[in-house]
C-alpha cells in the first residue's frame, strides 16, 4: 500500500523575534502561509518493520538526520507500530532556503503515516508530536495561514490572505538558520514588524496593507551576510513588485503582485540573475496554477 502526500513550502509574511529565552530558543511571532510550491512525499508500507528513505535530491540526508525519517521513527516508537515504511521524497522546494522544506516533509510524513498505519490521531496531536522534530513542523501539519508564537509551535489559524501571485527567488547559497539566529542581537533590533497590522490586512483582505505590513527581523542579518540577497530584493522592487520580503532566515526572497503582467516582468528580470525562480500562488486560493520552475538563466 502506498500513500502520496503533498508537502508545501511556507513563506513568512512577518517574522518578529521578541526575546531570547533561557532555554536557548527565541520567542517569535510569525505570520506564515503555505504556497503551491511543494515536495511530494510517497509512503510505502514495509511489512518487515523497518524504516528507509530516499530523496530525489542526493545532497539531502537519507538517514535519521532527515526530518521525515525522524517523524516515522517518532510515530513508530510512540505507538509501537509493528509495520515499517519506505519514504520517498520528490524534492521541489529548495533546501536550506527559508521555506521550511524539511519541516513540511516531516509534517507530510506525520499526516500520511497517520493514515498508512491507521493511528487515528488528530491534527492537533500530530502537531504536538511534530514540535519535537522542529519549531516549524506544527504549522506545516495544518498548512494554510496562521500566526505562530512561542518558539513557533503555538498556532492560531487565520483566514487566507488576499489572492496574489508570489515570485520566489533563491540565490545559490544555503543559509543555516542557526547561524542567522546566532548573529541576531535581539536588543538591537531597530524595526519590529507589526503583527497586528498584518492580521488586520488579512482580516480585511486589504492587499496594499498586507504589502506594507511585510517585515522580517532576520532580513538585515542575512542581507549583511549575503549581499546577493539584497540585490535580488532591489531587483524585485525595481521591477514593480507590490511587496518584497525575505522568507524565514533566507536566502529566498519573494515578491507579491496582483497583476499577472507584473509576474512576467519580475520573472524575466530575475531570470538572468538567478537560476532558482518560482512562480506560485498561496494555497487555498482558487485558480492557482502549479508552481513552475525556471530552468533558464545562469
Ligand atoms: P526553515 O525555514 O524551517 O528554517 P529551511 O527551508 O531553511 O527550513 P530546510 O530545507 O528544511 O531549511 O533544510 C535545512 C537542513 O535540514 C538542510 O541542510 C538538510 O540537511 C536538513 N534536512 C533534513 N531533512 C530534510 C528534508 N526532508 N528536506 C530538506 N532538508 C532536510
């Protein structure tokens, strides 16, 4: 028996860090939404009880370091599941990109294994287990749009943001989330995004206010480490993007636009500059095309 589960990428519409906690985690407040750029996680039942994993991207770990593998081990041990599973990940989401690809694969494995192994767990229970793998996993278990607080595991669901196109560009560098947080001085943050303004923009379906309310306190840190990320931002802004922001700890930058003509202009401007460019829609938005991957460029 085999189950295929979609594992969508997320983007941060806001990312605020409020404090560094005594346990070493940061207290965050983030508005996140899933987009239709997704990995596919195939789960095939193994009756020998073992867990194995393959990934289409050879540089992604295929052992107990893989977040989807960790999800399978956690469920198997906690619920004493006699069956095993072979996990195959068809990787479409860029790795170490600020798009929560690994967390989303883990969440997809949790949701899929809940079915495959007939565990009967609720999404809340899966999210709680997911928090043991990583702070973004609970959000990925639910998908959609939400504000995440605490270390990211406390989720409040939101209505979908106003419909728009998203152009994502990832420069050819991997960014370690731990390094970015390590370089952040919480007391020295100059501009905190207003989560309240973003929540109001989403509630009122106000696209302009949503664009004005975009903000990520990690952006300055990553921009200083990787000037190329700033260049991509500036290129998107100069090409007419309505809103531009780096997602998570980067280096992926995304542009929000409502007019389709602008999608083409921004896409073409980026094409000669960076290889990984994707056009996506927010999930839950009708008439969203499948994310397409630019294979042109350098
Ligand atoms: P986040 O936004 O949650 O910080 P990210 O998008 O920046 O995540 P990932 O793509 O999840 O980063 O990869 C981070 C690291 O996790 C990679 O360097 C990789 O070695 C490891 N990893 C473990 N499992 C996976 C997976 N299933 N897919 C991608 N990377 C994974």
